[in-house]
C-alpha cells in the first residue's frame, strides 16, 4: 500500500501532487504532503511544489504541520522569498499554549537558513529561552547554536550568548546539558573567547546535572568538564569521585568521556594517595568491557586504549588476554589489538604473547600475518629476555617456507641483529638458504645488510653480494643503497653506474673518500649504527599529553592533534595535562591559555617508525616517497643547508668547525667538508664540535689576596676536551716560578690532565696565558653549588686557594645526540617528578638559530615539531659522567618567550641545579638583554 | 554534531538520506564506496573514514551501512551509539530493520529521524518517548487512520521527556501485571590445538520485559553479587544503592529493556561447556586430506547442550569434502570453503562426530593455514558464571505482580584452533 509513495517518474509526480495538494479534502492533502516528503527523502527534487506545500501549513493537525515543517527546512533556502510566507505562522506558533507547538516552531525556524527569516526569529527565540516550560527552553538553547551557525554576529549582538550562559545554572538538567552542548559547539568556532567560563560553582552545577540528564547530555557535560583545570588535588579528587559512577553506564560514549575526565584529573593526584590506586583499579574493567561491544565501538576503544597504555601502562597490564585476536574480528580490530599486545608485552607475559603471535602467523589474511611476524620482532627488541625465544620462533616460521612469512621474518631478524649484535649469528646459515626466495625490496635489503655486516663469518659473502649485484639496475632505491653501502663494507671500489643521482652521488662521495683516506671511509661507512629502540612507534610526549586530553574524540582515533584535520576549526586551543598541584598552591599552570591563532601547517607529528634501515643509516636525502616523515631534526636541516646552501653557512662551519674533531684528512674543499659534515652527523655526531659557549674571563684570585699573583680565567670546551684557560699576572715585586695546580674533589671529578705549563719564570708586571687541559677522572664529591671548583695554586712564594664556578655546558659531551626513538622511550620513562620547567623571556632567535647555537655547546636537537605558531625542539644532553638530560624547548614566534621542560633520570635536586646552570647557558650564551628567567614551579 | 545520514545497501546504492543541517552532497559517499571496494568483506570497511571536508562514521547492521557525516570534532563513539539507537528504533517500529521495511515506512522513518536529532543534537532517543510522539505503524492503525483521518503523530507533549524518570511514561495500565527477567550469558573463548583454554570470558546481560501498572519501584538482589564487578547499567538503576548494598533498585521502563550487562573477565575461571576432538590433516603430495571431529560435553552442570552448530572455513586447496555425520546434517560450500555442521543436541552417551575425507587440488602444496572451528550452542536453565537471582521485590504499588526469571548460556565467539 505504502509502496505507491515511490513514484517512477518525477514529472508525473509533480503534476499529480500539485493537484492533490490543492485538493479541498483534508485527507487527500495530508497524503499528498506525505508523498512529497517521501520523494524528498529519496533525493528527488520536489522544490517546485513549495507554494502549494506552504499553503498547507496553517492547520491544527499536528502531523500535517510537522510534515510541512520538514519540507520547509529542506527547501526554504532555495526559495527564500516564498519562505517569508511561513514567518507569520512560525511567530504565531511560538505563542501557542501547547509547549510542544512552541518548541516545534522555534526548533524549525532555526533550521531555516534564510537571512530574512532569521531576523524574525530573534524575538520569539528570546521569549522561548525564558519560557516557563523546560522543554521549550532546552529546544531554544539548541536554536541559539543553529542561529550562530547562520549569523554569528547577530547572536552576539542580541546577547543570546549571555542568556545561554545563564542556562548553565538552570534548574532542569536537560536544559543545562543542551546549553553546554550549544556553547561547546559555538566555542569551536570561537577558540579565543572563553564561553564556558568554568569555576567551582558552575562545575558543581554541571556535576549535579550530570546525574540526572540523559546519556547524551552526560557526554556533553563530561566533555565540558574535561576542559576544566581544578584548583588543587582535593578538588580534582572530588570531581573524580563524582564522575566515576559514569564508568558503569551502558552507553560507551559516556564511559569513554568519563575515562577522559579521570585520566586528565588523575594527573593532579599525588601518587601515594590511596584514592589514586583505587581510581587506577576502577579504570580497567570499563575499558575491557568496551572490547566486548560491536566491532565499530571496539575500534574506537582500541585506538584510545593505545593512548592510555602509553600514558599509564599499569592500568591494563594484567589484561593482555582481552586483546587476543579472534579469527573473525574485522581486520581493523585485529591490527589494533596486535599493536596493543606489543605495548603490553613484558617478561611476565611474553611466552603467552609469542604463542599467540605464532598462531596468527598461520592465518589466512596476508596483511595480518605480516604484521604478526613483525610483532614477534618488536617483542624481541622490547623484552630482551625473550629475544632468544623470538629468534627461534622466527626460525620455525622460516621453516614453513611460506614466502611472505620468510621475507617478513628476515626483515625482523635484521633488526634483532642490530639490537643484539654478535649474539644470534648462528642462524645466518638458515637465512642464507632462503636467499633465492626473497623478491621483496625490503627483505632483499635486509639480507644484503646481514651478509655485509657478518661478511667475515660467511665464507661466500662475496659471491652472495655479487649475486645481488646482478640485478642492480632493477632494484628499488632501497636495495641499491643498501648494496652500495654493503659493497663498500667489503671495500670493493667499483661503484657501478647508476641512473639514480642520489646513488651516484653517494657512490661518488664514498669513492672519493676511499681514495683519499681509507681510514676515514671506514669511519663513515662502518660508523656505529643508531640504536634500535625498544618501541618503534611511540607517540611523541607532548602530543601524547594533548591526545590524552582528547580521549574519545576524532583526534584520539587519528592520533593527531585536533587542529591538524578538523575543517573550520580556527585555531584550536592546545590542551595540556594539568600539573600536579597540592591544595593551597597556585594551580595556574604556566602555559595555560597558550592558545595561538592561526592553523598550523605542521604535518601530523607522530614520529615515523624506524622500519627501514636505510632511513636510519643514511637519513637525509633520499626523500622517501611517503609523505609521512614529518620530523626533520634541525641538525639534518642544517646538513641540507650545507650541501645546497650559500657560502655563508659553509663559511660558518668552516670557522666554527675548525677546531672540531674531524679527522685531519678530510679537510678538502668546503663543499666536501660540508657534505661530510652531515654524514658524520648521521653517523652519530662523531665530531660536530663547534664554538661552544665560553664565558668571559673573570678574576678568580685578586693580587692582594695572593701576594701579588692575580689569576683570572675561564673554562672552554674545545675539540672534545675541557680546558681551563688562565691568565697569570705578576703584580709582585719579584719573579715567580715553580707553578703548580691542584683541584679539590668536585662534583664531576674534574682534574688537571697535566701539569700547569708555565715554563719561563713570570717577570714583574708580566701576564702569561696558559691553557690547562682537564679530564674528569678525578675524585668526586658533591659540591654546593654543584659546579663549584676549589683550586689550589702554588708558586715559589706560597700556596693560594680560590674557588670558581664552571658553566655546566663544559660537561656536555659531543656524542650527546640521542637517537629519536631512544629519546621518546627515555622521556616517557622518566617520571614527571623529575621534570623542571623554565620560562625564558624576551628571546629573539628563531628555533633553527637557537638549535644551531645550542648545538655548538653540545645541546643536540633530536627532533623538531611545529604546532601552530610554536616550534618544539626536543634536545638531548649527555654529561661527562654519563648522565643524560632531555629537554623540550618551546619557542613561540609571537611572543619572545621560551618555555623549557627538562627531564633527567638523576635525582630532582641534581636536575634542578643542573637546570639553573642550563638556563644560565641560555642566559649568558646568547641572550642579550635578558634580565631574568622565571622558574616553575 | 551529526550532520547527515546516508543509508547504503550491500550493492552500494544510497536508498535514504537525511540532513539535520545544510544538505551535504551525496558525492561525499564516494569515499565510502572506495573503502567498501577495498574491503574484502563488508565487515571490514573501516568505521571512521576521513574525506577532505567531512568524516564518515558508519556501522554495518542487517546488511545495511548506516553512514553518518560529521564536519567538526564529534566523539566517534557518540555517533556510533546514536546509529545503533537508530537501528534499534527501526527494528522496534517495523519488526525488522531491512531495506524493504525502511522504504515501506519512509515517512515514519523521516519523522523518527527528525525527532531523534535536532541540529545534530540527540533529542528523543528513548523508545517510549518516541512512541508517544510517533505511533508505530500497525495494519489496524493504518486502516483506522484512513477511515477516521487521524494520524500517527501524538497530540500530547511527551511527558516522559521532562520527568525525573524520562524512561517511563506515566499512566501505564495493565490487567495482567508481570515482570520477566532473562539472564543470558555468552561465552567468548579461544581454545588451542591441545584443548587448553587460551582465553575465556563471559558477556552477560539481564534483559527485562516489565509490564506493570503505575510507577512500580523494583529491587532485584543476587545470591552472589560479587561476580558482578564489571557492570553497565540502564540509566534507571540507582548507582549509589548498588555501590553500597549490591542491590539493583530501579523504576523500570515500560516494556522490553536491558537492565544491565556485565563482563566476567578471563582472570576468573570460566567453565568451558563443550570440548572438541579434532584431527584435520593434509599430507604433502597427497590429493586427499583427513577430517575427523568429535564433540562432547564438559562442565555443563548436568544441563543439555543444544542447538549446536559447527562451522569452519577450510583451506583454499580443499575442493570438496566427503564426510559422514553421526547425527545432524552438514554442508560444504566449495566456493567459500565454508563447512557447516548442524549438530543439534549433544547426547553424552553417544557423542556426535563428523568423519571422512577431503579432496584437494591436484599438485597443490600443503596449505599454510590451519582452519579454526567456530562453535555455536545453547544451554538453557544455566548461567555459566553461576550468577543467581535471589529475589525480586516491588514497592510503590499495591497489586501482586507475576514474576519470572530465566537463565540461558550461549556461545559467543567460541573458537577452537586446530
């Protein structure tokens, strides 16, 4: 019967419907409107009927009225003049005694996106916002959001935003929820004005409404709560307590929004608090439950769990089994589960995990099987104790001779070899048996690497490599580069002609290198490979923190900050986890409200996985085809500059690098030097010593205290060594001889590496400059301040004592550049208590200049990321005693302030005083006009 | 919020669209169709798909894709949950949620969607509120409407929408007052080759059908509430009371609803009610494979295992299977390689078995993958977790209702690796 609603021909439809709509019979009219709606629903154009349908609007039949409203909403835009006809009825309906009609009218009017109608909407809307009936008020609240979407200025001019804010304290929970939802939507296009002005009173209102409103309202309110920063840990705990019951809600979106609030506010709770532990325990079951829901829900849940296990692995560490893959899970669920399994893998559960992974490697889906094999390799690298077991599992898989399994296994074994060199070469024979079956570039590249690396253990390595060389021209870049490197490994000098300029150049450079200085060549090609890190795709820490604040959102599914992809978001405020603050202290986090206008053009900032060896070894110019290499370490950019850039930078390096640790034979032409410079940098920063910061000489020992001997001096780091540069002046009446120097025990074991070389007697009024090389092999004692050094100088007259302070940068060693992945893992590993934050004001260098300058003092930029107008530099420092310090430097291009966060594994006090020193480096080194720096907390 | 909704059938036709804000062109679905083409199975279409200007979030139910279009940052779970609610509502209104049913009731569908969202914000999603607003179509009502000229749309303000108990209508009346509760548990398990349990967990629900006059206030207590440490409640359940006393106290919605769902994790010992003895072998170079499967009951607390259905996707090299079942019937689809064996009941005295040979592609090598066996079954009158309802009490009304509790255990994703 109803099928007749589907008409075959549009034309006949329109004609017939027109007649029916103008019929005198009410029933026929209604049926006709129904047919019109049905046609509209399936996408037919029935706009031609506009006047006829609008004529049916004035009716007391509610259904007919609703149907006409439906039609109006769809077509008013295309017939704005006609739509005016409807205005009177709307205005009248807004005064109807029946609240259902009032609400319907205000709701529909808001959906008609015609300017002329919008003007008439204001008065009825104002009344409806204050209607006695909450159903009308809640409908009106949403209407403000609609109106704002059509005409934002009008909404502001009419003061509707203020009325909307008032509705947050409405007595009806649904009105509150809708007001929050409307305000949240509006504020998305108004990132700078703080519409949801949250204070303890409004938070309390929201928490009360949370218990009583619908599930959807709960989502809006929870998402809104997540934007609040509690004043202290007590407030944080009390909000957590009131949000926790939402974890038992049947609606998974409510659960995940509650998880977001808890994950964020937990950050403020002291870890030794009982409640903290309780909360951790409460988070696991709801997350597990999400995984028994429909696959689409599971997928979103898994993407979020991936973030949660990176931030707080302890929550789900006992729940490994729920991530085991069922063979009929959709592929997108399988892959996510696999990823989380590796993240949760530990010595305790590795046996189970490996057994599962081995099982997956026999499944049908090739993609999934490959990922499973890779996962075995990742386990080996992550859990050292399991490496042997992983290798034997991989060997088992190779024995299956399934082609793609073998190839994946070989790629993975290469990584294991790199991580644990000289441990598992016994399996090389088995690998070599499978040489012929390798037809994928990555697998071939891996095999070539293995053969080259262990050439001396493989009898016929030459032959094997030759066999790879045969297909040279057909190979992909990846394989050929690998071949090139490995053939060089074997000191074979004939670099084949290749059409790929990258390869040719590289071959050429190697060749030049080999012919000029074989020793240097060895150093370059056989340079230590970067470490294989434990976790191959950790999310960079600042991004992770931001994503935790966005749990449950699209951002959390894509693991990108919201502004990276949401259309029309005009500069989203960056969210940071709150810092832990005890009650009574100030809660203003230093960088709260650091929102900066302008959408960032930065690419997504997930640090690329370290899959390809090539990328690690020769990382700069191959320009991998994928666009997903967002993080360009500043040093690398510099390298590119040097190669292709102007004379300026070359000269700069020539000057600065003059005293550096480059092997002498490599002096060559500037261009050559530049090219090699970047090679060296890639090889692990062998010798990039450039002008490190040297404080001006200060008078350490005035003449009047030392019987006429005046000593002034400074410290410098040159050519990888530490020097104490002294000026000795004889103000006494007699000649001075027999100089000697001794240091008291000090914090870093600094000691003279040789005697004080004052060979000729120092005559009256004569000054001599002496450079005393130092080492760090002396006895250690903690000094206060940490960088204090007590010195005794003896001459023929007497022994004199003085103390001086050396810049901490003196102790920053040249190989302080950490591998990106190691950096990530380490940063995550260091508890946040060990973090210190500083703000450096009035700073005018851009990030590249700062990075270069800092690198001169052996503060290495590991990675750089640009978010909105901020540059984030991730830097590593290694001290002579092996302590690593990691820093994040935020540079805003708008305000000349730097924000720095420093983490070190060493104790807090060390970290703090190190920081003071570090800040001094920024301070004295190159910040002219800097008055002060601010210390947080 | 949610911008638009497109319904797409398995053949890739858009058969319904609804826009809650300005209209979005159908062409946005092209991105969805691309993803659909790439996926080997419809189930594998990723649920969130980015396009240059929009995001598409979809669920696949009843062979229909429900594709929501969003433009700003909206929680994806919010969208997915809403889409589920749409599916449930259609099923509730039309008995089935099929393309035909939706097309037959297209105006009601449109009215429903209009009531469920306003400007993309959820408005009325509770079944009983919707039913006050828009009456479900029945044959009788269609006839009556045609004669009297009355409509499907309610004339009254949906009172439930504003009351403290939005899930329940006022003025409910029944001549027979009854409240039934079904405790249904599904076991998800992976059993390895040797028969030991890799992982096993229980997903349980208590579904209720409550037809009680007035505003009854119910409490439901359990013999062993400690089993329920991971629960999700219907909004009607008073959470504080549960926290304090482990008692479910609630004013029920009218009609059918899910009171709670719970999860018994793999860390608890989960009883496995069936076992499988299998011997599926392929020999290198031979064109024959052997297939031998026997089922038996295990930890069933004396209850009968029934409606047993075994299915397995055999390797691609299997051309055909020549098997003989000791009971029930089996089918093998040489195209999809899906073997299904409808076993029926398991008689512990005479264990069901399926034996025989498989013919393999000539010259093909031994298959790389091992088939996984999927088992479905039901065990009435038993909740495998051991959960037991203690008592059900009613307050607030004077009549004596009829009460009933039923237990049932089923296989969820129950998989045996070979």
